[in-house]
C-alpha cells in the first residue's frame, strides 16, 4: 500500500506530515464539496445578500423543511455549505453562543464577534484528537448599525474574514472569478443589484436558468436589518428582472 509521503500522517488529526500539513483538516475542506452545492454572498452599499441552491434529494420529502439558510439571531443569519448534519450542529452552537452573549451582556452579539467565536471553536477541533473538524463552511450576513452590511465566512480550519463577496462549494473557483469581475466593474451595488448579483452568479457558473423553487435567497438591509429569507414570489421577481436585463 504505497501512498507516497502522506502515508500514516492522515490517521490522526493532531499529527503534522513532514511537509507540515494536516491532512484531516484538508479532507474537511473536500467534504464541503460533497453536497454538490455552491453558495454565494454579496455585500452592497446598504444590503448584504446570500444565495444557495436548494436541492431536495427525495421526491417524498416536504420541500419546505429542506433549507441551507438559518437565522442565528434577529439580525444575523447564515448560509451553510457542506455536510448537512454538521451544518445543523454548527448552527445550533452559533445560536447558543448568540443567546449566551445576549444573556451575559444584555445586548445582541455583533456578527464579527459571533464569527470569531465560531472560528475559535472550529480551530479547537483541529487540535484535539477526540474531535473531528466539521465538514461545513458558514457564511454569515448581517446589517451592523456602525459598519453597515457585513459578509463573513468561516471554514473548518478556524480561519475567518470579512468579504465584499464570497462563495463556497463545488464551483467556488468559477464563482469567485465571476464575483471579482463584477465587483471590479461596480462595487457600490444598490439593494436590487446586490440580490441579483448573487443569483446571477449561481446562474452563470452552473449555466442554468433557475425556477424560484430551485434556489434560496436571504437578505439584510438598512431598511430591514432583520434577517429575511425571500419568498418564492420575491425570488421570481428578481429572476424576471435578471432575464429582462440579459
């Protein structure tokens, strides 16, 4: 069983390979692509929006119970990409951390603090042998009173950062290059443009025309700072607007 230089070094999460790599953590990043979905988030002048594919694996499932968008607190929401069960677990922990902060300090947690806390927890999972990293990536969106719309992304290694636009999943490379071109052309996107850029990005990289039931979109904005998942009618209106532009 010749496996090159990686032999034996991926058995344990806490063992470095001779090249200084942690294979289990790298495999966790590969696990994010297992679900075959791609998620996108875009930040505008006073709006942040995220969009993801809605895949209902079984005809017998109730489609309204299948979602990748979760509300973490009144104003913070996230889109999860990767292994479904791991995603649920991370969302549960994020909700607990947000509620605990409110209980301790008497005010709602900021999105950057929540993202930092979730990343710290993920990072601990890469140090302890009795835990495994979660095969999931979380993109949070929120509207902050001081700094406006925010998009944060955290990964299984425990790295996090704020983004103008980001993507995660199977077609991440294509999505990122699409977003880079769009943001370079125009970075001060208004409310409609922000949402439509996110939807258009998914549509372009997957070269598919979506029905409103095939994607999920969530928005936070200056006028409506609470995390809001768009209804099928609202998504349909945006899809029509994109089709008319083209």
